């Protein structure tokens, strides 16, 4: 007898329909899976055989042939266990109710018949929805993740026996529902706040601009000046996620198996801070069964690289492409996967190996060559992609000890959200959301300067020795400053402030 059961495979962050075709016939007892299964799928045979037996059903000694169609795409992972087991049971006549065309089965089996959680349920279920599927039968541990999607009947199951009984109408399993809007709107309380940072008004201002326009930013300062402390507070002022953005982030976290199964959706912008010993693969993604890297986990949020020059130069170099394209392509032997990686890069560094180059507190001990070598660890093209450079000077003791009330993260975030709203409206009919994403053509359209501003910019270039690469950066940042100021046009003060944020171009000039 032949059976057709549907499941979904994963490719990058997208799902694809796979049909599990099962044929059971006489002849020598055999169990074969065809249709490009990799080793992990082939291994499922034993799990399926034993878990069917442990669900109280005897597998007859016959020839079982499974074809995973389409046969020309590679199948990997353990999520085919459940659909294959159901295919076999269906072909054996153990499933009484046949209309399974509108049902998707996904899940990994253990030997005792338990159904284990798998990674990537959300993108799989989104594809099921797109295909017009009515019902998905998935691991209980994944049910809240799938329930993010409305209009799909979600049946979370614990064991193979439970699925068989459910399909044979011997038991009833309630559909899973969650109030996704309620979860989405419930904002986490942060236990850190910008008001704890004394002084540093200029640094806070730069980060407010960064958050408002999605601009990459580097903090440069001597040891102990507060770079790490300040950067860690950035999540508290990031603009709220839109629901669409949250779904994208959740998809990636679902594939990585990092989703909190009790919540179901990532409602906060991610803030990822990998250690400088991170491998290139962990940074950009990849591996035998491909996984998103840190740059994709930071999608729609922040990638914080503390002590930038300590990172492996290669690991930093591979960031260049994704910073430009806002996604990353991972090539594999016969295929490639694309993960989104639209992140805001925040980096910190000392100005030189000893940390005191250009400082007023201490004399720098480094030779010119040593500084050069240190800076060379970060290539010009990488720095080229950073819009805002900000010098962090240590605060004076009086400031540290003062009773001045500092602004709270909530107050800053309100202004950031306002500026973002202006950008959302302005870029409504384009494919971008923030000023940092402006293409050269769009810059011509949205960052128009009057004659007076043009003169200032020209002067800055000639007098301060700014590099050509600084040009578009300055215009984009000016646009964000104007948005924070609620102004339609870029004005002199906006431009002048943006020029200030090209510290490294000025300080090190052609060293980069
Ligand atoms: N502006 C400030 N307000 C309050 N505390 C501060 C401030 N600046 C620094 N500190 C205190 O100094 C500590 C050290 O700062 P932090 O570790 O952020 O410095 P850093 O610039 O990252 O140094 P390094 O280059 O050595 O990594 C902080 O944990 C904090 O306690
Ligand atoms: Mg630090
Ligand atoms: Zn030094």
C-alpha cells in the first residue's frame, strides 16, 4: 500500500514542502529511505522502528521503501522521524482517518516513542500557512513557537502513541492558542539604565543618534573610561520592534534553537556581544547542518564587539559583506543558504596598545609603529562602514560623585522612537526602514543640502582632511540628527554635529 504524508524542510530561513511517500510490499524484509537523505535522516530508521514497536504496534517483516520528494534536494536533520513513522503506519492501515492532505507532521522521535522538540518550527509553519495547510502536528515543546501564526490549527503532541490515537479519534488534543499581541506588547524591564552613567553627555548623545538612525558606531577611549559600561546600556534605548521585524528575528532564533519555548516570540531587539575569541563560523554562520551566526542572531538589533582589535582579523574582514548587503550567503557543497543580518554594529577600542594615545591623563608609551600595527588590525574598509566615531574620555571625579540627576533610558528612548517613526513614514514605499540603510541614490533624494551647508561640508573636507569615505556617512548621520530635531531639512547645526563624529578620519588621517 502507498501512503503520502506531508512535512516541511528548512532552507536558510525558509521552509519547503516535502512529501514522504511510503510503499510497503512483500519480498525480503528491508527498510530503505531514498530522496537525498543525509546521514542524520538515514539514522532515523532505527528510532522509527523501535518507537513504533514501543507504541504497541508490530512492524511486519516486509519491504518498506520511503521516498522523500522532491528527490533532488538534500534532506537533513531529525524532523522527518514523525512524518516517516506516520507514513509507515498509514501504509500499514493503522491510521483510520485518511484525509491527511491538509496536515503537516514535524518532529523527532526517541526510542520510547516520545516526540522531541526540533529547531526551526516557526519558518516551517509559516511555509505551511503559505501553502494553505490547515493543521500542523508538531512537538509539544514547540507549540508556543508555532502559535505565533494565526489561522493554523496547531496540535502539540508528546508521544507517537498520542498522535496515532488522535488520528484514530481515540483522544482529542486541544489546539494551542496564545495571545501573541499581549506577549509582544509586554516589555521586559531592564535592570540597567543610562541614568547610572555619570556625565558623558556627548557619548550618550552619539548613541542616541546611532539608535535613532540604526548607525554603526565605534567608541574609542582609554581603559576604564566607561566604554563597556555605556555600550551595555544601548539595548535600553533601542527603538521598539515592529511585529514584522519581531517575526523575522523569531524565525532566526527558532532555527538556532534559542527561542524560549515558554514565550514564543522575540519581542526585544537582540543585543549580541560575542567574545573576541569567537570563530569565523560562529560569527557569520555555517557548519555541517548550517546555523545562523552571531551576525544573524543580531538581525534587527545590535552586534557589540568589545575591544575590536582583539578579534581575529579574518573574523572582522568577513563582516564587510554582510554590513553592506545586510544578509549573508553561506556556500555549501551543493547548495547555499542565505540568512538575514541587518544589524547595528557597536564596537569599542583603545586608541593604541597602551590605551592612552591622545589622552590628557597619561603619556602614551607606544611607538608610531606599534600604533600603526594596532590600528592595522582593523581594516580601512571595515572602518569605512562605521558612521559614528566617538571618543570616550574618563569623567572627572566631581562628576562621578555629583548628585546631578542623569537622564533615564526611558527619556532617551522616547526621542529615538519619535525619530524612527519619522523614518518609517518617509521610507514607507521603499525597502528600507532607517537612515543608515540609505543608498547613494536615495541620499541624493533625502539628504539635500542648501548652499550654506554645502560650503560647511567643503570646508570640513579641505580643512580637517576628511576622507572621501566620510562623505555619505556624514550625510546619513545629518539626516538622523535632523529627524531627532523634528526638522524637514538638514540644517547647519545638524551637519556640523555629524562632521564631529568623524574622529578617526581626523585623528589618524591616512593611517587607515
Ligand atoms: N561615567 C561613568 N559613570 C559611572 N561609572 C563609571 C563611569 N565611567 C566608568 N565608570 C565605572 O568604571 C568602571 C569601568 O568602566 P568600563 O569597564 O566600562 O571601562 P572601559 O572603557 O570598557 O575600559 P577597558 O578599556 O579597560 O575595557 C565601570 O564599571 C563603572 O563602574
Ligand atoms: Mg571595556
Ligand atoms: Zn599608547
